[in-house]
């Protein structure tokens, strides 16, 4: 499984969109400051994730979300997400 995910930083009031094959490890790396793009926003919390069969599907979803260039688009995605388990 591959995932597109959205993180939120209350410190920056900002979202970060990414994709990965190992979501738990990726979020851990973001919160350890091992990603230049997210270092200033620690702590990050996951607010959205969606699973895909292939890496390319997850990456295309990431690019689509980023192409919207819209905080309200991201917030609507989060609101529409169905609770899991």
C-alpha cells in the first residue's frame, strides 16, 4: 500500500501534503526534523490519509492536491474523509 497524507502544524497553522509507502515512519521522520520542508512546523499531526495500490497513484493524488493551491480545498478533503476503524 502507498499513501497520500496531509499533516497539520498548529505552530504554523499550515498543512503539508506528501506521499509514502510507510506512513508511520514518514510521520516520525517529519517530527524528528529530518525533513527540511517541515522542520519548522514540529510537531505535525496527521489529519488525512488515503491508501492506493501503487506508488504512482499516490504520487498523482499528491500532485493533484498540491496543484489546487488551496487551503480550503485541503480542509474540505479532511472534512469529507470517512473515519476509519
